[in-house]
C-alpha cells in the first residue's frame, strides 16, 4: 500500500496485503503448508537468529496469517500483531509473556468467566498471583499494586455487565508505576475503539467474535503497540538471557527491533515452544470478516441501541444495561470512548428473577441460545447458569452479575424482527 494515511474502512479491506508473487491473485490465498524451503543453510540460520525475516515453519508463521496480523495491527494502530488459536490463548500467552513465577497481575474484576477462572485458578497454580479491584476504582487499583506487580489488565467493556473501563485513567496508573496496560477489546473492535490511542500497550481480541463475525472460526490476536520500555530490570523475561531462545535478552539484543520485544518474544518463545497456532484456513475466514467489519459494527450498534430503548420501556423488564443508552452508568464513558457506536451487546433483567429470565431464553424465537457473541445472527443466554457458572454466587455478585441477567448479542437482522421476537417472548412470562 502507499504511504497515504487511509481511513479504517479502507484498511479493513487492504491492509497487510501485497499481490501474490506467484499468481497475482486478488484475494488472499490460503497457504496450507507445514514448512517452507530455505534458500541455503545460511538463510535458515539467519531466519532462526532473527537476522532476517521470513517463513520458517507453520507453527511459527504462515503467509495467510501474516496478512491478517498486519491488517489487525494497522486497524488497531499497533506496531505488530500475533494471531493465536483462540482468544483465551491470546490472554494466557500475553500475560505469561510478561509474568513469571512469583510475579503479580492487577486486574479489574468485571471479567468474562473463562478469563476470571484463568486468573483466579490457573495462574496461581503456576505461581502467578492476581489481585482483583473493582472496575474504575483507581484507589483500589493502586492499592493492589506492589513491588511484585508486572502488569494491569482490563476489559474495555466488561462481560457480561457492560461496564466501560476508563482506559486513560488506567493508562495513567500504569504509566505512574511503569507497568504495561493490557486491554481486552473483544466487545469493541477497532472500528469502534482503538485502545492504543488512549494509552494501552497491549490489545487483545477474540477473533471468534465480531472480527470474524459469523461464528465460523476460533482464534485470537495480541497486538503490540510497540510503545513500552521493557529494559526495566523488574521485567526479568526481557532482561535476563532467555534459555528458550538462544540466550537472547529481548529488551536489549534486537537492535532496531527492540521496540517489538514483546511480540517477538511471544512468537519465538511462546508460540514456537508451546504451539497455540492459528490455522491458515481460520485466518482466511477472519480476513473475510475484517472486510465487512466497519459496516457490520454500524448495524450491530444501531440495532442494539434500539433494542435497549425497547427493553427500557417494557413493563416486564426490571432494568437494562447498554453503554450507549442515556442514563446508563457507563453512558458518559461510552460517549468519550465509543462515539461511533457502543457495540452489539445488551443485558437486562426480567421482573420475576432468574426463573423468568430462563423462561424467556427458552421460549424466544429468532435468537439462538449460544455461548458466543459477535455473530451476524442474534444470540441469547443466561450467563449465571452457563458462561459464568464456574464463579461462586459471591464472585458473580462482585462482578455485577445478578441471577436474573439475560445477555443479548444483537445481530444484523431487521430491527423490527428482533424487537418482535423479544416482545413475543416477554408476553409469555
């Protein structure tokens, strides 16, 4: 592409792609290959030593994945990206690419249930402790930081309660303590929000959601802003010789690539040695998703706002959360961070509690009862009994998840049909 600064709608279609050198194919080819030829032994040695860039082995890289990584990095305003086998893998490997045994992570507490379990149960088994603080409680966040803290983690919009995180305030706290800020922006893909512009250092997306957009693939991505200084000795993984990669000190020995120390270590140590590789066929599916992402997010957001307005005025609905709805606790933050739309998620509580909420879920038409979000089709679920059921009642309450909460992922159907389905289901309870 030219050096012209393109708009995000154009980047979603073109970023990262050069004409296929062999065929000049217009669409990105799927490279179904395990390995790649080296021109010589020296060429192979230079690739492994990071003296030259290029393809080595399918576990490490693939030309189809490379286009997706470059496109997503540009969409989010990052320096580089790495795709992985799932969004959960992206979270785990991003965190463990910074923290080692004995280190601590500070996280907001309004997390997707799987992420909470990873932080609360899995990481401690590896000697990594996570301290939770209420979202946007910056006094509590700072109080949780100590000499062992190595990163701060937040969701841009929490799952499932939909609290909007004040990213700039978190970034200020992170900068004060010289800690990287990791933002899971799955609910707010880059056509709605670019966290790096607000101070984030690392951004994570589950590609299975809106970026893919059609529920056809599992994948994740980690995007490195390239704006964090890893030379601070407290980041031992970057300042001590890495036994996992030729004794390289990633914060010091990469020359002009030093700003990309995080993403290069993630690829050469995490991906190479533990193998959470994204298949090229899945990468191709996600590339199709990026092309329509700007248009889809406009429709997801406009439909979701209309659904929230409908539910707010329905006599059988006790409460509604949608960041773009006037009066929502996150409305002012949504106006700041999400001026082009507040996304496709709506949550609400039915009068009568959990039993009535489940009855609605079980009797609604058009919506699919699915443990997923971000599909072109409208989805519904009762999180307390499904996606967040591994949390105790107390943990659910602390995260703002009440028993009656019903989660909607609003699709691209005609808005009258979506509201009609909800109205019919509410009439049955």
